[in-house]
C-alpha cells in the first residue's frame, strides 16, 4: 500500500525514503552516500527504479539476505533461513 501523502516515498519509483531514514537515525555518509536499507527492519530505502536499487539488493544477497515485498507494498531484505524453513530458495 503506498503512502497517499504528497511527496511520499514510492517503493516502485526511483526515489529514496529520506523520511524513514532520518526517523531511524540514518545519516548521509562521508562519501555523500545514503544506505540502501534500514538495518533494524530490513526495509529498503530506495525505490525499485532507483539506479542503485539492484546494487544494494545484490550486496545484501551476498551477505545471506533475500528480497521480499510485503503487504505494506515495501521491499525488505531478510536474513536467509536454513534449507527446509521459511524463505530459503530450495523451499520455493
């Protein structure tokens, strides 16, 4: 479900969710880069069409996380579970 407020973040768009990032205490790094995900929830802060969305997802995948879209319409990366449980690719 997308946020109806004017200027709200669109998880399918090319923007960045600065509102959520700032609320989570996330700040721009010294290289002027903002993190791709909110670490506590795994919520992705870049829209699906952001030019580096896939770069962030690929980095998370290499670290053992899987991408999922939840009922709230947002994308998350969640720690991959062991085979035989939950979201592990061998279970799909």
